[in-house]
């Protein structure tokens, strides 16, 4: 779904319906608890099902989908990872500089050196 958004397309109705159903399930297993700043938030601490690790992820996906910023969802130029571009000028191109960014810069450097030789 977020790959579609990163490519400027809308997710299918089927994907949206699946996410809605997963969110319904996640919230059915959640409890509202006070947070650090006094506001309440969803918690899955008492959930003992095998889906517990996935439920906060589903909830975060729905929060991102409904509140955005969707225009900052991008795909890495080297691998298939998606990321939220939080750079000031929206120029981030890789999932991380340590992984894909460094490898891509090395690849370009070697190509330039080979072109000069």
C-alpha cells in the first residue's frame, strides 16, 4: 500500500479494506492507557496473542495513512525499502546512508574513475 503511495498512485480498495480490518482487530485487543505527557494512547501490553508485535505497526500505518504526511513517503533508490523523508528539503534518496547511500556513492565513484581511465 505505501509502495503505491510512494509511486504517486492510490492504494486499491481491497488493500484499504484489509488494513481497516486489521486495525479493527488491533484496536479490539488494545487498551487506552495514560501516557507520559498526560494524554492517553493505545497499548497492547496485556495482549498475549502471537499478533501482538504486529498490532502497533498496523495502528501506526493507519495513523500515517490518515494524518500523513503522505507526500514524504519514498522508496529507496537502491533497495526496496520505504522510508519517511524527514529531511528539511525533502531530498533524501536512500533508506539509510550507512547501507544503500554509501554503497551507491561508492558505485558512482568507481564508475567515474573507470570513465576517466
